[in-house]
């Protein structure tokens, strides 16, 4: 099985869960027969390029993220030789309700402004 394709389908499952949508619904919305999509996953193959774009769009992500696990801009912060992947933090924040997201972002922006000016 193609490992990139295996990870591709894992990321689709993860994002589907985070977006409260089923993989069957993704297939329907992208005009992909459900058995076809399940077959691709089972055999570990990718859909064609246009369908990858359709799936990524449905999941509010990029094809690059689905295939490689990173976006064109893969923001990271290095602290004490440790790498913090901000895309992972964003995924965690996106699981929260809107009021918690707003509070986190407000506090984060205030902290950034404070430290930029001091």
C-alpha cells in the first residue's frame, strides 16, 4: 500500500471528524460514488487531481496538507531546540466552540502586541 495514500485517507478521516461531516457526505458532495471512494481508501490510491482539490475544498484545507500533512506555509516555532508545529495547535483550537476560539485568539494577539512593544 502506498504510504502517502494511506496518510492521505487518515487526514481525510481526521478532518471529516473535526468538521462534523461523514466521509460518505464528502463523497456525495464531491460527486464521487461512495463505493468508489471506499475502494480508493481500501486499495490505498489517490483520486485524480480535480477530485483531490474538491475533497480538500470541502474540508477547508489544501491538497498539499492531505497528501503531505503540511500546508504550503507550515508554520513552526523553535524554542530551546524543540519544534512546535503551529498547524497542530490550530487543529486543536478548531475543535473548540466559537467562544473559546475567540478568547484564545484575543489573548494570543494581546500577548503578541505586548511583546512586540517591549
